[in-house]
C-alpha cells in the first residue's frame, strides 16, 4: 500500500488517497486509489486481478474477501492466504473478469472460504464465485463463523 494525491472523478477534484497495489509476482499490474469517502478508481485499462494474489500461489486453501480492507483484516488476524476481489460486489455484474484472469491460482483448490458481505450484492457475488470455482470446495463465512459447504 502507498498513498498519493489523485484526481477522483466522483468528486471532480484531487484527493489524498491510499493506493492498493495489485501484483503478480514482482510485477505491478493495477492500482486501486481510494479516498477518505470511499470513492475509488482503478488504473484505466489495467488488467483486473485479485488483490494479494501471490499469497495463494501453489496453495490448496484460501479465503476470498469482498474488499481489500477485509483481506487486510484477515492478514492482521494471522490468515495470510487471502485474496480480495478488485471491485467489490455489485448487483447485476456477474462478469468476474478477474476470476477468468486468475483461474490458474484456483485450480486444485481443496477449500475456498468465501467471505462476502451479507447484503444482496455480497450474497450474489458469493453464489457466483461458488458456482464458478465449484460448490463442493466452497464454504462461506457468517457472523457465526465458517459453516458448511456453499
């Protein structure tokens, strides 16, 4: 993570932002700029990938979080094999280009914990991820903890 001053189109002015850096190996692929009001933008025309992707390379279990801050919270709690979707959840957007771009990291996974929000958009994202990754290996997080297969 880093910080900078960035033009934020949502407010039509420059703002101080935290910058979430998306890497594959040592290569910087994308940056998400986020201001204090939760406005964000990604680098124009950059490839969409999961945040913290390097943490799951060669692993057979991982967590997928809905946001980068959620992923960082898992890391702070000692769970390091966690990635985040790059653009959160939204109703009506089941394209998931980032999953297509990163599919090789999920091949052979034996357990994928889906930690999305409990709102409608989060539940739609959870179901679509489980459908594509394979419901037989997917679990979900609720306020009661990790529960059975999705």
